[in-house]
C-alpha cells in the first residue's frame, strides 16, 4: 500500500494487485489487533533490533523512518501514541483505523485496486520487466514492485508465492525458516506447566557453547514447550541449526549470596512445613515441585530437614534453570519469516533488482527480519516507500 501510493504520488499510473478480498489483512494482526505501527528507537537502537542484513536497510530507513510513518498516519486522520519500549499504536487501539486510512490514501493518490486477483507469473523482456499474468488477464507494465510478504500467517495470503515469482526472474532465494517463533523443548516438565507465565526473569540463550542472547522480561510455558516475548526474541538470535540451550534466572535481582539469605529467611519462617509449602513465597506454586525435583529433593521433606547442600542446590536451580530446545514451531506460527530474496541482488538505494530493470522489492519478501516492537512493520513501510519513490520510466 505504501509502495503503490508513493509511486502514484510521483506521477506513475499504478495498479495494486491483491489476491485477498480486502487489503491489509496482516495489519489486522499486528500488535494483537492494535497495530504496532513502528518504534521510535533512535537509529543505533533500531539497527540493534535487526539481526539479519541490517546494513542493507540503511538507505530505506534513513529515507523514511518512524517519524515519517507517524506523520503520514496522523495526516490521514489517525492520531498515534507511544507506549512502553517505544512502540507506536493508533490512539484508538484499532488496526482497522490504520487500514481504512491507508485505503483512503491509495484512492486519493489515484491507485487502481484489483482485489481477488492472484498473479500467476511475471515476465521480463530484454532485461526489463514487461508483463504480469493474473488469473483474469495479462497486464503490460514498465515496473513491478513485489511486496507479497513471507511464509508466516498464510491465512492472510502470505504463502510464499512471491519467492517463486522472484526466482522465475532469476533471483536467488535464501532458504526460509521461522523467526520470532515459539520453541519446543526436550524436557517434559515445561509442558506440564502450560499456561504459566514467568515475569521479571532473565533468559540467556546459547547456540552451542556461545551465549547469543541475554535479556530480562517474561516468558510463557505451553503444551509444546515455551513461548512469550523473551523466547520469541531469542528464537531470532540463535542458530536454529545448532544445539540450543536456554538458561532461566528466576531471581535476576539477587546475587547467589542474597538469594541464599532470602531462602534462609523463608526456611526460618516455615521451618515446620514441607519444603513444597515452604517455598510458596519464592515461586509460583506449580513451579515449586519442578525446581525441587531438578534439585533432587523430595517435595514432602520438612523444611527443618533440608541440609545446607540441598538448600544451595535449590538456590542454584533458581539462578540457573536449564532447558534444551528440541525444535521450533512450524513457520505458519511464526510472526515473521527469515530468509527470502537475496539482498545481494538488490540495490539498497532503490530496492530495484540488479538482475531485471524495473523490478523492485519491499517488505518481508526480502531476506531481512527484525525483533518484535514495531520494527518489522517499519521495515515494510521504509522499503515500500523507497521502492515506490525509486520507480523510473
């Protein structure tokens, strides 16, 4: 939508082809339906949130950044607000407001919209894009912007058909994998805690022996393993082809010595209770038997029978709860797709193909991906704007 409107504003006659019955279906899902438009992080922080091919995006993000996105959306009659972590949402908390505003923008710019129109193939002639073949008709064109998304959320129309179109024109496609994806665990105990959320914990992720992620936040146990903000972010930082281990620090604000002192105080207060009940101030109740089992301690043992070695073993588990990752959920469950059209074959200053003149790319079809918080949507806006602005006769 941004690419089409920008190209039209620059004097081109533009047709937007959409295979769905309406535009912006994936926008309905962003920010849990509230539409996390962008993020106001400064440039250095923004690029830290792009683990894959960030340098390729310098031109796009500098030519149309979060301030430009906010200004555009507000100019279309949708006021925005900034929330925790620099996330930007419409004041109404309705993604539909953003979609309707962009629809008005397209119409005001004179873009022709063709809904329920699937593209079968694209053709080039003498090194330049020439024709788009749809299920209805053949369309001659001087330029084509491919902005089909990736593989995630196929119900919105992102089923990977853009990759096939790009490949048919000679572009290399980097193998796709899920990013920002829940993880499956080798151990069974996380699955037994399905529905439990842990807040204010530290999660460290290791690819092989190397730590690649370490942050404070929250996570969620599920019927297949683990999810939640920390886990989704970690999934984009680890090497999914290597052995991955996660370590949870349940008490990151306390040093091991401070934690031991805290445990001693609790044990003094609950000396005559079972250890299972004596730790109720330390942990969510469902987690206590898991920690005790991993520490090799009978949960029915009395607090006053716990040895120093057992107490230290409990403290060690609270500071270092290890989980081995067995796999990742299907790409259909991913927030975004890693991989896509190789950026080596695209001019980063224009988003134009280096192989076929008049062919441009924007959004998730590219081999770039970012973390949660509005960064991926801003990349879509920025690359779409640059592609639309760069279209030449």
